[in-house]
C-alpha cells in the first residue's frame, strides 16, 4: 500500500465514522442541518439568496431504508440504493446543496500563458487546485483591459473544485489557505460557497476528496474521452454528503492533521522503496555481469585448461582455413597480450611490442587472457544498405530488430529478392552471430544474438547500421561475448569510443575489431553463461 492508498483508506474511515469514537453527548447532525435550514429561510426572507426548489431532507424510514423528501413539493422517493455506505448514529446524509449557499465559476478569456506578476491579474488554471493544496502560481495572465467581476475573485478561505479537464484532474477539491491576490476563477474552476458559521470547511474538503464521494461526483461527468470530461455545477451540488455532529467534525480534523504528517513520512519512505525496487534488478544484473567478466562469478577449474591454450587452438583452426583458401593469410597476424617484467600489460605484433597497460580496465584470473576481438572472430563487418521490397522473402536485420530484451525478426523489412545475388555468402547471418548496433543516438551499442530458429525465412542479412560479429563458435561462446558487451565496462564508454557528431555517433568497424576482450577457457565461458541465466531467471520471478 502506497501513501496515497493509505491516505484514501484513512479518509474513508473518517467519513464513515470509524476514525474517532462517537460521543453520545454531541449535538446530533440533524440539529445542525435544521439550523442551516433555518438560516437559509432567514436569508431568503431578507432576499439575500433565492429559494432552492431542489432543497430536500434525507431520512431513514420505518423499513430502515433511506428516503428523500423535496421541501418544495413534499414529494418523497426511496434513495436507499444511491447511498454509498452506512453512517453512525448521530450522523446524517444530505445533498451538498443543502448545506451550502451555492456554487459559481469564473471565465476563461484569451490569456498570456505565463504566471502573473505582482501587479497583474491572473486566471486560475485547474492545476492550481490540488488535493488539499492550493497553488496560487498556477495561473495565466489576464488581458490588461479585462473587466474584473468581483464575484469571480478568489478569496482566502474559499473551497474550490475542478469541474473540467482530464479524468484525473476533475473533481479535485482544495481550500485556499495562502496568498490569492488578484486571481479570478476560470470557467473550469468552481467555488463552493459554504456557510461559514455552520460548516467546517476542512471537513467538507476531506469529504469531497474521499474516494467514495469523489466517485459520486465523477459518476455525473460527461465527455467522449478520458482526456476531457466535465461535470456541471448542478451535479456537484447534487452530490450526497455524510455529515457528523460539529464536534466530531473537529475531532476528525484534529486526528487527520496528526495522521497526515505520519502518512507523508510513510509515503516518502515508500517512494524511496519503490524507486529502489525499480532499479535493484538492473543494479544486480550489472553487478553480476561485472563479476562474470572479471572472473569472479564462477570458480576457476584447473582441469579446464587456460585461455592461452584456447588461443592456440583458434590459431590452428585459422591455419587450417588459410590452407583451404577459406581465410586470408593476414588473419594469422594475431597480436599477443602479455604482462611484462615491469608488471604492465604489453601487446606484441608484427610491428613490435607496445605498452597497453592504460587500456586494460581490470585484472582477470591467471588462466584468462586479454585478446583483441578480431583475433577470436572469423568475420566482423557492417551489413549493406539494401534495396527494400514488399516481397517477404529475405529479411534485413536493422537496429530496431536488436533490443536488449532479445532479437526480433518481426521488426525486419525485406530486401529486393534479386539483389541477394550481390551478397557474398559470408554476409548471410549465421546461427549465434552477434549483431551490434553501430550508429545513432539511443541505439548505439545495443546488441542481440541472431538465432536461426527465430527466423522462419530462408536466410537474413544485416543493414549498414549493424555490425555482424561472428566468433569461432567451437572455441568462443557467443552468449559470453554478448554479456561482456552488455556490461557496464563496455556500455559506459561506448560513445567515447565512437566517431561522428553528437547527433550521429558511429562505431567504426576498425574500433569494433580492436576491442579488448577478457577471455576465459571455453568450459568456463559455458559455466559463466549458465550462471548468469540462472541468476536473471530468479530475478524475473
């Protein structure tokens, strides 16, 4: 239960007589209502107000049902099904109109859309009226020559209600308890002109803001869409209101004022907890990935060999492919990264040895090795800019297909079938290829794994905004590389490693090929992937 739900529950207890105990010595609400009717009769005789032809009395009949009697005609009708809940002995139900003098709204002329200055007049916007809070700065500047009607002026102590706007902004009630100088009501804001000597305005506000009574107000709204509804002043006045004795109203307000301070503290704590709950899974996932790529997620097992031995096997595989004419001889020019006698990392290539200690982001276990991505992949290349077609035969994987939640072939467009002959076969996507979004704000660095089982078509290719990374899958687990590139180590600096302007960042193929990768033995790669999947599976439950 959040703070708002708790507050709503307490308001509901309050208006049902469950928040404070009843005192049999209190003057019953029926006496209060009778005094209000007498006062209204006096004002009618003095011609200060007009008689309300809809004025009524609500009472419980001998059959224990609720009835309403119109004072003007004497007509009686059963309203038992309209009363939302029972109230204690000494309380009464009435219509809002029967305890107020009336309601009135203002005007909404064309205004300058900014808050007024001290010497200017402003018209309230509906956002000025918040539940139990009046925001005087929520207004628009009235035209200089606009004629002010004194009846529309907002006054200290007013009870205001929004009568039009989005569903979540309609029927909201507040009391004006702060500065309201030179402000008028708009046509969407209504003043409830209560009887100051007989009504407790704070109690009236809490009643109207309670969920049960608010629902009664909203049941009378009209409108075609939730974005714009309205409720008439007549419907507002017609709302049922539970009335306790005057002294109990005071006890309820005093109790609520104490509770609302505690509710606010609870709400702040709950909001912090909710925010933590929203981010905790992402925090844990990032932590797990970081531990995984640093060799801290699963134990190292000596019998599984070393990354150095794994790289030797990959070298032998490359040599075999070169002899078969399937790989260029230049692919054998792998660099070797090692720790020197000075305890720094060095990279040895045909051009000699270079210190790369500042490039190494963290330490790894002794049986692991740092490698360049290109040295453990048979293919790293951007896709091509295709000629698209409505013929759904060969899908083209674009950036929108690659999401962190997974690969989606449903979002792909299709290539002109005849143009597929211009592609070398190595550009056709293979099972467990990595697809790395290499351009654009918001998409740069996002990666997915291509699984042939997810593609119902004969083949697929990538477009020019996606870099295809194809590791030697006998020795490198694609999912391990995916988790590495998804880690904070890579993603936090992805834009720093990219080229281009702020609006169009681009990850060059040369940069992708030269990415440093912490490489564990093959069996440990499998164990790491399994462990990550196990942890994320538990987190998703």
